[in-house]
C-alpha cells in the first residue's frame, strides 16, 4: 500500500513540475490551460484557443492572461468561470473587448 502512495506522489510531483513552470514561464499552452482550468465543453475550450490566438496576434497582453490564469487556478471550484469572467473584466478595463 505504501508503494501505491509513493508512486502516486511521484506522478503528482511530475505533473506539477510540468504544469507550474509552463504557466509561470510566460508560455501559453492551451492544452495545459484547458487541463488546469477544467474546461468541460467545446465552448470553454474554444475560449481558451481564442485567448491564446489573441495573445499570439498581439491584441491581448500576455501579462494580463498570465496573471488572470494564475489567479483563477487557485480557486477551489469553477476555475474556468473565474478565468473567463476575470479576463473579460480586466481586459475591458484596458479597453480590450473579448
């Protein structure tokens, strides 16, 4: 039983090692964002793709998306909802419509 827990801890540590640096290094990976924010519908996944495309085009600041993502992923529930609503409001404050 201890071996099972040890293996589970190792797997969780490896997943965390992959996800955390990606989010904090300034790299937007839509697949990682979808996993972390627990997207459940094609519309939610499409919003993530849309946001990443806007960042790639330069019409949405990376720091805005990055900080909103880091904030939303700490929420205990409805991470995607917090991300989407927070990003829309914060972008509107900067004059950017999503």
